[in-house]
């Protein structure tokens, strides 16, 4: 094997020590897998059989029970049967079961031992069918979880040397034997697939999922990988389409250890820590991945490096433990005495009126009536052990979908004419706190047809949490929960009100046209007598507001469009459109994006006439709106 010790809890390879802890009452299982039974014989002078020894220690260290599960009377031969089993190299302690890996059993084929402390029965996997190959190291890693049913307990055993690619087995306990119900295999020779396993309900469906470490998986050299298997029911494990890779660092051995931290981000799904002890030139790192409804995030949410804890620290992440609230802040996940920061859940809302009445001035600016929108930004905060008030900082933006180069239609009074304003609130746990803002409508707004979108982006401000538990470290500042699909940006929209007098909001646009000479007012136009004529078109709306009205003119090609008089003042813009060889089109957008009810707009396009091409002047006019 590559190393001396492995446990799903702490592991100290030099002394061959593996530790695991029962979450319910704090009992500890401590194993020394290198413990040897030394006896003397006449022929060999001295024999040493590395059985391994385990101690179950009560949470108050008041009671200790010793177990040597591989001891057999008259056992004399090294390697044979359980003669060199090295029990406890990995171990797990559940409510009723002590699970111990014994990879040296049966000439290093390996096995998994399960001792039921209630019934005093020891069960083991016996490879009668040679399913597990010699030298597989079965039991190098062990775990336990609910794979078949929510109320059953199955056993996991890793065999990282099986076929040199590695395997992981899921067993069910039948009396004194373990039966295989599922197996997964590594994909690369020498990857040490199965060196670590973690049974954890990633998607909170009541069934355990499985993480398998392959710390020597190599692209260049031993970057390491963690395989993810989601339980489909009845221990049918479906491998995720991705593998966890950490930072994919050279010789990091990512996946050396994997542990269930519990729900440290308070989103209802368990989270895990994965060690990469040889990353950064043996300084090491621990990566945090979050459980989600679909399983687990493909990228890590946090990376803790050994270098930040001191230059002398080496192999940080070689052993990782979780589920212990060492500082009394209400969060279960603590990795290597690194406390979990309080997690704050923020529910944000942005409240706007359903519509904007541009004819009613609800506000005052500089002592004068002004049209505005009342905007409410509201926050509700929740979390464990977060007393007092939480400060939330935010930026509120008006008319975010406004397109350049046109200015925003709304602005905030406190900062001149900007459409962005900043604020902060101090919200109390479980209570909604709101901040009110007035967004003023510009006087020259033309676009009252498209909706007005508002956005608020927020983050946590300064806050320190008073510690209620043991004061073993400085108070920790809270962080914002990053749950699945999370965004710290909230949006809402409103629109300009449209008030109708007629049934079905009907418009009634009418057009009248008069030809005029540009220099005199004679009622006719003589060919060759002047080159410029003017068309006076009057649009009258005797119905409800007409939005986005357009005037369409079609005239012979011997007339050429010059311009529209007072176009900017009347908000008229025209575009020449080629129709065919005999006619030219002129499409004109009219008004401030709409023509109000009972109003008129006069349009006067100037055109030149070619005297060399006689033609009857019969222009065609059309009008439409939304």
C-alpha cells in the first residue's frame, strides 16, 4: 500500500491511527491497524501478526472497550486468513455498528468487518467465489449509508488495487456475512480508485449517494479525481456526467479524503469536504462542495489552503472531519477545527406600482410638482445563530433596459440625474425591512410605450455575530447563502398607464392634406413655374391615444423629398423607402411615440419637382398606429 493509515475521520499514518465519531452521542472509535500480536515459537524465535486493534471510547472519555476482531487462537501464519488483516485502517461508527476495514486479510485480498454492538455479532465479507482479486486491498476505505431503503443500513468498502484500476462495493448484512448488492469500477490503472469513499445524501431524498476518490488519477501526474454516483433507488447507482477535480493541480492527490460536513450552508442539502494534501508543494488544500437537488455542484464553493494557516503546515487535508459544532454557532460542519461561518438567507423584493400616470404629479422636486414612481426595496433575513440586525447594502437602478444613446426615463433625486442610487438597511431576523425611494420622470420623455424595468443588486454589509458557545476563536462574520439558482439581483417592471374613453381603447386617426407653393398661395401648380412645393398634412386623433403612429406617403419619382419643417419640435422623423421605378415611398414616425386623444399634428414636407418630366401629381397617403 501507499500509506499507513486511513479513516473517514482523522487519520495519522505515522502511528497507524484511524478515528471516527458517532454523531448522535459523540462516542469515538479509535483504531491502530499496525498493532501486532507478538508471540514466541520454538522454530521461529519470534512472530508478529498485524491484527490491528480498536477502542470504543465514550464521549466523556470515562469508558473504553477494546476490540481485536481479527484475533484467532493458534493463528501462526502471516498473511493467511486474518493473520495480517490490519483491522481499523479505515473505520466508521454508527448507532449500532462498528465498521472496520481489514485490507491485509486473505493475502491482501481484504475484507470488511461489521460488529453489531447490540447483538454482539460480527459479520464479514468472505470471498468464496473469488469475486475480489488477490491484492485488491478491500477495506482500505469503508462507509455506511441507506442505499437500499431509507431505513436500512448498507456497508461500503473500497478496493483500490482491484485489477490495478480499483473497485468499490456496496454490501448488505445477512447474518454473519456481507453480500454484494452493487459495485463500481475505476477507469484508469493506478488511479487508486476507492482509496476514499463517502456515503452522503447529496440531494436530500432519503437515500445515500456515493462519492469515490481516485487521488492518483493522472492527466500529467496525480491530480486526482472524485467520482459522483447518485442513488436511483435499490442501490442502483448512476454516475454523474462530471467528476470533481478541485483545481486540477499537479500532484495534488485531490480526493485523498472525503467527508460529510452536514448542511453547512443551511439550504437543506448536505455538503462535503475533499482533501488534496499534496497541492501547492505539499502544503495541501481542502475543497468544499455543496449538495443540491440534482446531486452536487460541479465546482467548489470554497478552497481552504494550508498556506494561509502557516508556512510550516504540511499535508493539509490529509485527514478531514465534519459534523461537530466546536464553537456553538449552530452549524454542524467543521473541517480540521475551522469553524463554519454563519450563513444568512436573504429574501429580497422590489415593489412598483402597476402603472405610471404621467398626468398626475405625486411628488415634489425643488418645490415644484413632479411626476415620480414610488419604489420599495424590501429584505427579509434568516439564518442560524444570527442575532441582532443584519446590514444589507444595495444598488437600485431605474430603466435598466434603456438603450443608448437615449437617456434613462427616470432618475433619482439624491444624486442629480443618475438612474442609480445606493442604500442600506439593517434587517432583523425574520422581519421584513423596506427602504422607500422616489424615481422621477424626465420632462422630455418620448418613450411611454415600452415598459420601465427596475433592478436591485444586494450584498451583506458589516456585521459581527456574538458568540454564544465556547470562545475558542474570534467572532465570525456571516456570509450570504449561495443556494442553487441563487442570484443577488431582483428585478421588476411597470408601464405607463393608458386611459381609454372609447370602447376597446379605439383610436380614430384622420388625415387632411393641402398642397401649397412655397412662395405664393395660388391654387394650382404650373409646370416650369418653380421647383419647390409643400404638402401640408394634418393628423387629427378624435379617439383614444394612438401609439407609434406612422404616416406613409407614396409619390412619383419626379418628386424628390427635401425635409420636414419643424421636424424636431413636432417629433417627426422620415425615411425614404424605394418602392419601384415609378413611385418613391416616405415613411414618417409622428409624435412623441404617441398622439394623445383629441389632438392634432401638422406635418409639412418640402419636395422638389423636375420640370423636364411632365407627370400628373397623384401622391398616395396612408396612416397606421399601434
